[in-house]
C-alpha cells in the first residue's frame, strides 16, 4: 500500500538508518519475544523500519500503535495488519496516547517510540505522556523520540530527565529533509534514546 504523501517512503528509509545507528550505539539487544509501543503514531508510516530495527529476530511480537485520530489509525491498520508475519500481533487503536496509565491491559514494553513528539504544543500533556511511557518500560527497555526542531527536542529531553529518564544518546540526523512549509523544521532531525 503506497504512503499517502510524496517523500514519505524516503523519509521512512532515512529514519530506519537513523534508528539502526542509534540502537547500535545504545548497544540494544533485541529480544526474541518483543513488545513495542508506538505512541501518537498517526498513520504509523514508520512501522516497518521500526520493527526491522527493534525486533529483527522476533518470532513472537506484540506491536501497538495509539493515536487520537481514527482515520490515521484506519490507514495504519490497512497498511500493516494484513502483512503481519505469523506469530506477530500488530494492532492500532484510536486513543489518548498520554493515558496509557489507564490502559491496564497493556503489557510492559521492550521499546516505546514517539516520532516527531510535539512537546511545544502542550507541555503538561507531554509530561504525562513521557512519564507514563517511562513507567511502561520493561527493565532494560528503551524509549526513543524524534523531533522536528532543536529547541523542542531539548525541551523534551529535559522533561524526560525530570520524569526519571536516563539519556542513553542524542543523535542529529545527517540526512534530514527540510520542510519547505515550516521554516526551521526538518523530518526526524534528532533522535534521542532513554532508559528508565
């Protein structure tokens, strides 16, 4: 199923390279049985490269994407669920990604991902989201964020540290695509990885 907008496929490939680099630097040991959470995932365009990076050998996988917007979740389901390998459970649900503390049926996660976090939009909501994400990690699990611009990235990293996150690394994307309609922003400009 093709991506909705031109340029997304190349952005996703670049994100895959950035994730692979970041996880190697973090000395990530992907589990054979993996639980992955993609928060505020939108259409979850990155699902394929995210799973290639964090669960390359997984024979048993639970992957959940959560976003407020039902049309984006419907597109994610249509793109990814029909092609899930045997033993992999992929799910996408409409919901408030900042309220995972109220979703008692969720397992602890090996890896939680937030692409293009929007800390600047509502700092109080993102603080709750970050705190709940860190609380949802398994021991040894990792939380990764990407950002559109530097100042927001720095604010998000400071918030994560306040919430008890321990920064493992912060990488600048050497191959980011500038957004013509948003001066000063670029796709996946920075990647940060945190542990609890």
